[in-house]
């Protein structure tokens, strides 16, 4: 990995503006999932390290909360500029630690930059209110203030995008933040933190504490339960999200949860099939299927089922090339963890056992070393199958047949999760019905891309609560409202 600016690669945590190791001196390896080779190390912090990070963030918050919103906006814009200039280096680091192709990693950085730009603008748009209550000689004032020290627990699948989306909202609001990266992908986040220092953010406003998989539960628990932490934002599985919510109940922390998806993708007889296939190719195979917003269940109306299945199979076999992320010809990289491959094998075996037919893929590529799995399409899927009931989080696309709109809605909603749903139809009346009847926080209508800095991102049911991005709602997650009542004589 040759970087234009090698100083962006840090094998240390960031504490109060200094690059430090864990107090116990231990470290863990960062693995390239495309080769199974360890190429860097980061500090293995444990619970004894946590308090100093919180103390640093608390001290920094007391000063940063008073910084003029325009100054915050200028720092965010400077950070945006520096990330833009370092885009290639950040993408290289991201590609190597996650396995995603370099073009995808660059796409992630570009997507993430939208949040830095957006929240730089939001910093100056925080507004309170003045009202005249029912008692005539009183006036009521509501002011908005930053909530305090925040903690961000970031996943490995989109480390750059998730970090910038969370951190920029917090910093725009006037909060300080501690980021705890996933053990699989801390290096790109540390590079972003370096650029935040260069952008002028005061020491301690952004701290990054790394640790390995065995210490992640205890470090995360201590961060969540620390009495000085007032807000926690988490992106990950619904199972772990439930644990985090329990931790945050101690001290009644404010929490934003962006959890599992298991998202349906519905294709009706009257849909533009080429348009639907093109959207599905990106929505399913990007990041090797490892995204909570990806389509796991593809429901196709019976009149076009066979045709659509053949179109998807053909497009997949023609356009998806599995390989190492650094290879320019690669269009789908490896999974990031061995756990992901093992889960896929279980889901494929279960589907076949219950009558599913493999149209392509279904196994590990024999000629590749690493956590690779072939893009897999299985037809004749049913509700009893394991991949219907669990989030697959990998390159497995299941095809389900339906006859009526009512049946499709019932099948799509038959999940404990509700992050996103997608559908393709040219019927305007049906479009409005589906928008209202599908149980998800985000609905893609004739599109597979419903995420942007300017629109609220978040789900319902076991997919979590709270919003990231969008006007007003996201920055509110990092603010408190304070009411003042004045008597006017």
C-alpha cells in the first residue's frame, strides 16, 4: 500500500491530540481479508484505558461548546477540504482493511463527504423559539444546546461514511466525540481523525480509542455506562443494538440506533425490468452484500418472475468479477470476516435443503485466498428458510414469487426489521399505497438508492430509532432543549 501521504497511516489511538498506545502495551493485527495477511497493528485498549478518553472529551467539551457556530462550520469545511485532497489515500486504506474494491472505497469517501458539507451548513441553523403561552404576562423561550460528550460505535462495512456521518453532526452541534472503531477497520478512521486535527479542531474534541474483538464488549460497555457520556450512536446488528440500549439505560443516555435491515426489493409485472435489474446489481453486490440497506429478499410478481430471474443471473455473471480489492478489474471483493463466509455457507445449505435452486454461485471460489464467496442467486425461496428469517449480510440474493400486491406487502413486512424497502412499478396509485403500507423507515420507489446527506436515514421496528442525516432531525440527536419562562410586567 503506497500512500501519497504516509503520515495518514496511524498504528496508535488518538487521545487529546496525541497518538498513544494502550497502557498495557498490547496491540492487535489488522488483516487484509483478501489475502488473510496482517499488514498493520493498533492498540488493544481495555476498560482501564477508557476513563482517560472520556475525561479528555469532557474537558474539551467545556470549551468547544462555546465556540461560535460559524467557527465550527469553518472547521468542518476545512475537514471536508482535507478529506477531499486525501481521498485516494483514505480509499486505499479502506480498501485494504475492508476488502472492498478501490472504486467502491473511493465511492464511499465521496458519499461521506456529502455529510461533512451538509453538517457544516447545519451548524449555523440551530434554532430555538419564543412563544406567548396561555398566561398573558409570560413569555416562553426555548434554546438549543449541545448535549455533551458523545460516543460513536462504528461498524467495519462503511467505516469512513459512518464515522463522518456521526462525527460531523456531533461537532456541528458543539459536542465532543469519542469514536470506537470496529477492530476490523480502525485505520481509515484514524486517518480521518488526523485530518480533523489538521483542520483545526481542538485537542480532545475528537478522540479515537481502538481495541480488539475480545475487548470490544467491555470497552463499549464502559463507554456507554460512563456517567460523563450523555449520548451514544451505534451502527450494527439488532442483537448488539439491544445490548447497547440496555447499557445506555444506566444514566438514561440519549441513543441513536441504526441496526439490521433484511430489506425487501419488490418487482411488479408492470415494472421497467432493465431499470430494476440495474438498481439491484448495485444494491445487492456492492460491498459484497455487506450493508444493512442491501436487498436480501427479492419479491418478483409471477408474470415476470422467470424473465427477471434470467436477467439478474445473466447480469451477475457478465458484470461481477470477484477478486482482491486492489485489482482494477475487481467488481466485488471479499467479505471482511471469516464469520461472514461461514454464515453464507449455512444459509445456502439451508435454502437448498428446503427446495431452493441455485442459479449461480453458492460456494467459495477455489482459486482465491481470503474470505471470498461467489455472488449467489437462489430461486424458489420460501419464508421458512434461514436467510428469510436472518439478515444474511453477504452476496446471497434470494428470489421469491408472488401473485398480488397484498401478498407482496405481507411478505415484505413479515420481518422484525424495518430499515428500508424498495419497489419497482409504473402504477402511480400503487406507488402511494406501497409508500404508506410498507413497514420501513426508508422507501426506495423505482430506485435502489435512498440515502443522502439531505434526507433522514433511519429505520423502525428492530432496525432502530433516531435519525442520521437530513434537515433538523439529525443534529437534534446531539442537542438538548432548555425552556425559560419570563414574567413580563
